[in-house]
């Protein structure tokens, strides 16, 4: 098992995101990705989303991607507010780990981290050291292939 710090760099290659800073959140069941605009559409008879993201902290640079809708769920945030969120699946890369994970989508513009890594994605793969940061690397990969 690998050990994560309380924050790590990851990638979501299915969404064209080569680098995203994640807060490791053992209090969150499902991982969460920042999305400030969502546009549902149909593709080959299936429900999809066009997703607008600000992938970098403290930046308004936009990235637009698309994903098939996996589900919709009510999610209660740490402040006790319940919200109906879209759920998508995407490959997550963290260090040597690579696996499809569920991501709920919500606007996190006011939050420091654009992504939370939840328990379901970490289960049986990682231990968490809450005193450490960036145990799997401190360098942000160079963004590439990102649309505006």
C-alpha cells in the first residue's frame, strides 16, 4: 500500500486533465471534482455532460471536457447542506495508481482545492499520513492538451 499526504497531485486523463491538486479527504465517501458549469446532452442515445472546470487553484483558466453521466445522487457537504449532484466515472492517476473512480461534480470555486479524493477511491490502495504533503511528488506536471 502507498501512503498519501493530506494533499497530492493527480491526473484525470479521460477528462484531459494532466495535473490537479487534490485534498485527501477521509471524511468524504466519494471523490468530488470542481465544475462551475454543466450542460447535459445526448450522445448515441446516452446521457452525457459537457463540463467546465477551473483545474488550477487561484486561476480562472477554463477547461472543457465531456463525460457520460453515471448517476445522480444527493450529497451532504461538511456544512450539512444537501445537494443533488451528477456523478461521472473517470480514470484517476495518483503516483503508480491508476483506476476508474466515481466523481461527484459541484462548484468549488470558493474552495482551496479543485478536487477531493474520497474514501471509496482510496480504499485498499492507500494509507494517509495527515502530517505529510505530496508524498508522491511535489512537482506539478506541465499541463498539455487543455482547451480554453
